[in-house]
C-alpha cells in the first residue's frame, strides 16, 4: 500500500481537472481504497484528485520567478553575440544560426503571448465563477509576461474590439459546449465510488424502521378506507385474519402483470437514447417505449372487458393485491442486494455504499442493475406501478357503478380518474425526462425504490378512487370547474418547469432557450435564474403539490384521509428539496450561494 504524502488540513496546489493549471486547495480527506485525495477549492468546490495531480506550494513560486526573469537576458545575450562585427570568419555560419534563433525566439514569443492571453481569460472567467484566481496567489510570472508583451496585448485588444459581437457568441458557445467535456473530466476523476459518509433517513436505525413502517402504513390506509367511518380517531382499525390477506392466485396475477410489462418493455419499438455520463464516463442506452406499453396495456384491458372479465376483482381483493405486491418488492430487493455484492466498485450507487447492510439494502447498493440490456430500475420507475395505478383507478370506477347500481360513474370519480390519467400519460409521453432525475443518476435500486415503485405508487396514489367507492361525494359543476382549473394550473407549472430544465440539460445551446440567463459554475454547468427556475428553486414541486390538492378536493371535506396524499407529498417534497439543497451546495459551491440569493424562495413563493 503506497504511503500517504499529504495530510488532512494541508494547503497544497491542486491541478484543475481538464487543464494544466494548479490552484491553492486544502486537503480534507483521503480514501485508502481508491488512493484519491479529497480537496477543497477556495470557492467551496470539492473534488477528488490523484496524488500525481497535487504539488506542494514550495515547488511553484521560485521556479516561476527564475524562469521568467532569466529568459530575457539569455535572449539578449545570444542576439548581441550573433551581431558582433569582430568575427568575420564565421559570418555565414552566424547568419544561419541567427535566423534559427530569431525563428525560435519569434515562436517562443507567440507561444508566451498566447499563454498570457489564455491565462488572463481564464482568470477573468474563474473570478466571475467564484473559482480560485491564480493572480491572488502571488503568481508573478503572468505579470512579467504581460509587461513584456504589452504591445502585442494592446494589438490583440484592438482586434478584439473590431469583432466584439462574434467573439461574444463564440465565447458563449465554447462555455456551453464545454459543459459536457468538463463534466466527463470531473467524473473520470471519480471513477471509483467512495464510501457513503453522510447517511440519510436516520441512518441504520431510521432505514430499519422505515422497512417495517412503510408496509404497515399502506395496510393502515387501505383498512381505514374500508371503514364506514374512516376517522383518524378510530384507531386502530379492525385487523383482518391473516388467511384473508394472502391468496396464491392474486400473487400469480402480480407476477403475470410484472412480466407482461417486461415483455412490452423488450419490444423493439420506440427510439433508443443515451443517459447521462456515469462515473466511469460510460453512457447507458435506454429504449423509450413507455407510451407504447401504455397503449398495449389499454388494448389488453379493453379486450378483457369485451369478454366480460370482472375488473372489479381488483377492488374485492385489494388488500390481498397490496400484500402480494409488498412481498414481491421485498423479494426483488433481496435479489438486488445479493447481486450487488459482486458488482464492481465503480458501478455502486454513491448514496448506497456505506458498508452497512440495512442502510445499503434500503437505499440501494447498485446504481444501475441490469440483466443484459434490461435495466431493472428504469423499468420499475414508470412501467408496472404507474400503469398499474391507472388500471386500479379504472377498477374502482367500475366497482362504484356496480356497488351503487349506477349507469354512469359519479362526477367526483370522473375528476379523480381524469386528473391522474393525465399525470400518468404525461410521464410516459415525456419518458426520456426521467433519465435526468436523481432516481436514475444518483440513487441505487434497493427497497426504497422497489417498494415505492411497485407498492406505494399504485396502492397509495389510488387512495382517492378507493375512498370514493365506499364514501361517494356529490360535486357540483361549478365546483368541478374550479377544481379542474386548479389542476390545469398545477399541471402547467409542473410540465413547463420540467420541460425547461430537461431541454437545458440535454442541449444548453438550443435557440429556443436563448432567453434564459444562467449563473456559471466551477463544474462547467449553468444554474438557471430566469423562467420558472428564477421564480422558485423547485417549481416542479410546486406544480406537484397543486395537482395533489386538486386530486383530493373531489372527495369532499368529511374526512382528512383523502388528503393524506397531499400531506405526504408536501413532506416528501420538502425532504427532497432539503436533499437537493445539500447536494447542490456541495457540488456548485459559491455559485449555489449566489443562486440562492437571487432566488430566495424554495417551493412556495413568498412563504417557503
């Protein structure tokens, strides 16, 4: 094992990834497994560097001053010797050597002039971005070169003035297109996934409690909806016998549903796109055919209804379906964790590599578990649970009509089904946008996402429709119109904000986004400060909460249970917002602080 050279807290010079420039950094940590140093720049940016990219401060300043002060005298000496008239016998040889020296001097002069120009531009850019400025660290070589080549610099500045507009456009394009290169360079320096230091969700104890609490919460909500009086004061609800919670036939239907959606996912229809770069620089490919899977599912369900298959079977055995889905998600989570133990270090999730079994099992140990080209996390993110949510809603609509002997569903049930159908179709139509979310780029695939995708989404998000079957609510047309307008406002904020963000991440040079203003960051990315992202920091969360409220209002105000989704959603988004804040502050440093000063409100304007 190689010996560690630099100690924690030591101030050294670190090379900025993708360049030959060194800046003053402070060593904050060292990974004994990957042999990488964690260093912190003056603007707060933290990166991991190899030992070969770190130098001591004493190895810089003396060398620069010597080289810059001695080179002019050597050139003057060589020129004076070549022009000496006292050596006529070597005139021809001297003239040839003199021309070579002049060419070399001219070439060196041009190189040094370009170096000064490059250095000045980089220093100005870094001063604007909040990055370490080399002139602030007593770097005298650039000052000497600037004085020496001041006439050349003045000429260059005059030339710049004649082409100011074109140079601005070129500089903007260079800054935009350098995002991909800088991002890949930084992630290459982090090839090996380090151990997770900061534990979320209450650490090991908190995640263990959540593994037990989440299934219990689902059962509690569903049992309460079945009661004649679903008041929170009626706690606990009567527990059914264990035999009534499990049926092998129901578990078989869950398996059939999962593998049917997997079959639709594997069909060679839809385009194939690349995801964002991984820590090793590789990009995974994803087939975008979620909307086609939804259409095929709708056709299959329509065929079953045509042949008079009772879809209300879902309502009659709803608790059994929830228990079977929970059992399946637990089995899938165990499989995912066991296979992750043999996964290479660089393919592990940055947030699920703590070394603690329970914590890594909950958050997900492996980032992108795949069986061949079948991506398990990406598949579960939108397919079985999200499409299953709509099928459950349809079953509740039919159950309401059957239970109350109605020829048409109630207006409240129609509103809930329509609003949530729009939400799911939008997610599947814009499926490619999920590739830029933290669920795909940062979180591993463990119990948290498996249970959330396969159990929480279809069985908790359909809570309003399940509630309305046993507790019908009359909604007037004016009230229905107002609720519809509210849902449309939330949807517009949600979709336009997400589209704005996804288009900017995919192609910052899109002419349609030319009106947007950004704050450059040390990583090469830009932070949007206009549009929806200049209104609040998380406008998509604001749209989510408004829509969640519109989904619950058709259930009336007799009980708070239908509004559990709104309360849960607010708590979830506040947690995600705090998580995003911490992640962005660590990633963008001083630029994120400037962004927060410019956009002070997080989710709710003028409130929070």
